[in-house]
C-alpha cells in the first residue's frame, strides 16, 4: 500500500498489481476514552480463525471509536465470506 502511495505522489507509473488472493478487513475500535495505555482482551480467541491476521497499531491512548487496529482475512472464498470472517475476528478483540 505504501508503495502505491509513494508512486502516486512521485508520479512513478504503477506497472502491474497482480491479485494474489481475495482479502477483507475490519477495524478494531476502542470502546471508551482513556489517557492510559490500552489493554487488549480476546486476542487469543481472535487468533484461532484460519486465514486471518490482525494488526494492533500501538496507540498510547483511546477515544471512543478510535481505530486501534485492523483484522484481516484472506483466501479464495467469496469476498462476502471474508468480510464476515474479518468482522468476527475484530469483534473478538476488545480495547479498554
């Protein structure tokens, strides 16, 4: 993704973007506001889904509905199935 942004800003052509597999993402949101480092719960459960991953952004505080991470799902399935899987993973992770 960064490569595409850099190419666009610098005017460098994008020659080829091959589709390697279908993918979907869902945001991991904070529930409340806090000046303290957030605590993440449910990571162990979220990690049990096949062909998924999640990225925690490491932000030092929270605000209601702040993006604290992203859940990712990939595979050969229809994108709607991947979206559902990514949402399930994101819902497992709670930020306090």
